């Protein structure tokens, strides 16, 4: 009898702990906010911006981005030094620390979306699939909104 | 020293740093560089010189259309600043986008691109020789990086906007760190 009640107690405690932990964890381990693509006319590549928050307790790495609406998507960072500007391909991806937010914003990190597969207009929705390391599921589909070229 | 006082001092220092020599937000280049002179191809396909601006002040940026991030960000800030100017000043100021990537930026591409920002923005490009002559004149450079598998490539370029007065004398370099209000203040003062 003593053993049975002991086992029961452990089960109840474990269930309680699980319930508590699951209640603490956010619904989504990764949060993407304000995803937008800045429309550029003439078939030139466009920039994609957003901010990404890692709600897990371990670092994650954004390693890839792809979209059916574009022939190729790269993760880039604009670097300005001594009055000159150039782009750096982030071939190691982008690390987002546990609980941290990384902003992809003008003149910094951005997606370079190349070769639009159809004519886009302001207000259109474009899906981008992100690939991650260090989190499950490893793929996230995010809907970006096409915004005017003059927006920030 | 107490914290609020330190904060005030820092704010004062920042304000001083933000307002450079002679009270400009940008960098004054008056007398430091030669007057504007070039031979380039315009977005209409015609060969043009600095006379295309017909004696109007010019804000000129060197970039390329396959530049998705900093070029649109800079041109958008310039156009937003121009919209804050009094109407007569807006009409006087000419905007110019010089592509240092003539291989990909033909007249039509340039026209589509500049029209997306402003109808007052003229797209220009030229041969490597013409572009080198112009960029060297203003002590700036550009260059091409290695081609990717699909043939695309990156271009490094100046991040500043060069402003010339109605006599085509260089006056200001508006660095990419300036905000819309600072650009507008400098342009308004220059155009007075």
C-alpha cells in the first residue's frame, strides 16, 4: 500500500510538473514579426525584412530561406564602412540566441529575393520557407506582405 | 556627477557631433572637390553632360538597381526629405541616380527604377571609363565581386549622396547615417 501511494505521488508530481512546464512554454518556439518584401520594379532583386525571436532556451540558427515566388533567396547583410557600401552573404546563417530577437531591417540583415517569378504588386502576399538548425520543426512557412519601395 | 547631468552632457555632445562643421548635418565639401562634369547615358538612352540639369541644384547618388537594401533605403530617405521642402524648392532640386553597373542597368531598367522613387529622379550610367572619371572626381570608388553560379554579382559603391548647387559646385556629402529630418534641413538651407 505504501509503495502504491508512493508511486501515485510521483506520478501526480510528474504530471503536475509537466503541466506547469508546458504552460510556461510559448505556443511557438520561433516568432517572426512584421514580415515584408519591399517592391523594386524592373526585375531587380528585392529585400525582405522581419524580426525573429527565439522563444526556446537554446540558440537556433536561421540557415536558409526559399520562396516559390522567387528564383533564389539569399541571407545578406549590408556593411557600410568608410562611406562605401557592400553586401555580405551570411553563409553560416544567422544565430539567434535563447530568448533573443534579431531584426532584419534596412541597411542591415535582409533577405535578398532574386528573380521574381511573377509580377508583384503592393499588398500581395508572398510565402517564404525558413530553414533552421537547433529547433523542431526545422522549417517554417511565413507569409510576407509586399510593401512600397519607399517604405522603411 | 549625478546621472541626469551626465545624460544632459551626453545629449549635448551628441547634438554637437550630429551637427558637423558650420552647422550642416552632412559633410561640407565646398571648395574641396571640382565642379560637376560628366558625359553619361541617360535613362532616355541619350548621351548627356552636366548641362542636362539646366543650372538646377542636384542631389546625386551612386548605386545600382540590383541593390535591394541600401539603395532603395537611401533613395527613399532622400525622396521623403525632398517632400518636406517648400514647394518651390522641391521643384528646383534635381535628383540623379548614377548606376555603376552598366552591364545590368540599361536605360529602360534605370527609368523603371528611378520612376518608382520620383519623377524628378534621372537615371544615368555610362561606360566604365566614364563612370571611373566621375567617381574619381568625387574621390569615391566602386567595384564588382565574384560572380555567383547564376551569373549574378554584388557591387560595392559609395553610400553617400553628393549635393551640388545651381553652379554645379559640390557642397555637401549626405552620409547614410542621416535621417530624413536632417537631410531635409540641409537641403532647405542649401536651396535658400
